[in-house]
C-alpha cells in the first residue's frame, strides 16, 4: 500500500556514498536472513552453483570504508548488488516451493521488489544482468491499475 521508491530515494541531507553503503548493507542482511530460511535445502548436492556463501567480507569492507574514494566504493556496491541479485534469483528458481511451504513468499516478493527498485534508482546493475528475472520483475514492480470507486449513493 505504499511506494517503495520513497524508501530508496536519497534523502537530501545524506551523502550518496553513505546512503548506498547503508542501504546495501541492509539488503545484505535482509537477503542473508531470507536465504537462511532455505539454506538447509541448498547444499552442494542440490545446488552446486550456490556452494559459495555470500561474501560477508565485501560488506564489511564497504561499511568500514564509507569515506574512501567514491569510484572504488561505487564499484564495490555494484559487485555486492550482483551477488545479492544472484542469491535472490537462486531462491526463486530453486527454492520457491520451500519458501511458499514456509509461508514466506510474501516476504521474498516484497524484498525482491524493494531491491529491484533500489538497484534501478541508482543504476547499480545493467538491465542485461537482471533480464533473467524480467517476467517476475514486471509482475511485482508494475503498479496495479486503480480500483474503480463505487459512486452509488443511497436515496
């Protein structure tokens, strides 16, 4: 019932690099939490492509060096966002059934939509990199048409 874009827009009084670092760290924590709910189903046998854990080191570097050169930081934010996008895509492609069984699909849908709005707002990923999820992105990010109002009045 609210516009996620309002949550990702850079506040006037906040430095861009600080906002990107803080937001990316928050998304890391939220996506890591979502991943932890299905991690028992995601093993080297079931998901050989996902045996590499999310790189906590990159997030720690990002948060501890918020005052570093902006080019370095911006490329690190982009790298972390690519990792996070791949984790979300993997959850949808390989573990959505488990997510639904745990009644967590509403959470991942909201998290995914929020994340996509964020990466689009700051051009953090090339659309070619996210195209594999375009159908889902369109379904979740396209606003619903307004509901017609009932103008019937009692007599």
